[in-house]
C-alpha cells in the first residue's frame, strides 16, 4: 500500500511506487484510483509551486472553514523539512506537531488534511515544491502561527542565524493565543 499512517489520524504519508531503469525513473505522483482505494476521496482544484533557498522557513499557515484546504505536498528538487500542527479543536492530537523530510530523492509526499497549520524549512541549497489543494486560496480565511512558538518547540533544522523568515510570518500569532480566527472549526 502506498500510504503510511502517522500517529495523527488522517495525516498520511504517500510513498509512490517508483519504476527505475537506465533511462531514469517514472512514478504516478497522484492517481485518484490509488487514493480512493485507501478511502481518500479528494477533488483537487489548485496546484501551487514554490522555490526557495537554504534557510527559508515558511509557515505555519492555514485556512479556516469553509475555505480550509487539504494539501498533498511533494518536492520536485532539493530537500525540505515539512511541518504540520493539528489545530482541530476537538482532536485528541490538538497541538501535536509532526515533521517529515521530503525530497526529490525520497519522493515521499505528505497528505495534510483540513484543520492543520502547515509550513516547511529548506534544508538544501534550493528546493522546489509542489502542492495540490482541494480548495481555492481565500485571503480572508488565512491565518498563521509563529514558526518559533515556544509552546510548539519545532526544530526546523536551520540555525537561528541562517533562518530567513518573512515579516508576515514573524508577526504571526502564538499558538496559545486562542481566538475565533485561530482555532479550526469544521
């Protein structure tokens, strides 16, 4: 089976079957049939692609319902540390952090369901990533949690003096600052 369950319900690692030979490799990065066979029935409506250099930390971003997004994240070149935080208010894993190294080499993908804050750090000289979304971006529904929140204590695997973080991400809310625009409610 191409899916690996994590210790957070609904958060799945997708490991496609890769066919390699002397010419290179081939794999199906997404096939509705394989996902449906695992009970994952998602209609993706948007693909996003980003390229960043070493030390960039993006996140932790989320969209509130009814604009919340499920994402299927993968790396096209380079290597990232992909990080998610469960912000589903009624979840037994609320506030739990999960991270995984995604790279062009390992070809793993992370299926991030609605109700999670998402971010990543770039561990290689550059990295290019692509993620599919099941809902369109909506600026009014966006939110973020500060990447260096002490409560979450995320190790981004980037030395503090090498971290490149946008002003917008630096101004994000702390995890403990609960408000109606922070807690995910389906």
